[in-house]
C-alpha cells in the first residue's frame, strides 16, 4: 500500500469527468487500498479517485467516528433522495476552505464493490453529504459550486474589501 498525493484546486483534472470502471482487477484493488490509506492519513471522510489523479469512477469513504464505517463505491449512482440539509462542507482538494452547501437529507446510492457486485447504500446526515460530495467529484463538480453561504475566508476577504 502507498500514500498518494492529493491533487489541489488549480489542477484542471479536478474539473474533468471520470470514466466508469470496467475491469475489477489487481490494479483497481491497489488503487482502492492506496485511497483508503490516503484518506485516513489526511483525516478525510471520503476520497474520490480524481483527487489522487485517476479519472475513474471510484470512491472510498468513512463517515464514522471510529473508522468502522469504511465503504468502497465503484461506478456509484444516486438512486433516490429525500429532504434537504444545509451544513458546512470542506474538501481535501481545497485546503483551508469551507462553506455551507444544500444537500439532500437522505441519499440512496447503488454502486459496485471491488469484485463488481452491485450493492445498495443509504445515508443521512454527514454520510448523505459525503455520498453527494464524492459523486460530484466524479463529474468535475466541487462543493464551492453549490454554496448557499460563502466560507469564513471569503467573508473575511469581503470584510477587508469593504473596510
Ligand atoms: O473530509 C471531508 N469532509 C467533508 C465534510 C462535509 C462534507 C463532505 C466532506 S468530504 C471531505 C473529503 C473530500 O474532500 N472528499 O472528496
Ligand atoms: Ni472533496
């Protein structure tokens, strides 16, 4: 296993659309293992493959407090949503930035596991936000595209500008 470098904002790869995974092989498993290690080291609750420079539809996440909620999502799709929530969100590719986004309160997802078997998942709260955030990454969308309120940094910049 290896730690991979996390791509940061300014790199045009973050705006590209990731392609579906077709081969569930050793190469995919190494990518997943590396992403898991990289996500935990960075203290993230999720990581999309594009964030380590790989344009494939692969996501890992763990929204638990104690590292017991690890999930792998290959070719994930949102199959249903309910309600809405407006909460603060951050991204490992946008260090130091945060802001409030509007996301569904509950999200249902279908995805393949590392062997290609289709599975279904349901999440509320942070997990629902994370499902949406990671699937957005696969389509080149960042949380800053979905802000309902600017982050603290932007507020400070505005305050400075206005005196
Ligand atoms: O670590 C992360 N925290 C987070 C908080 C609220 C909603 C989504 C996230 S995902 C983010 C890690 C990351 O950048 N994943 O792409
Ligand atoms: Ni992110």
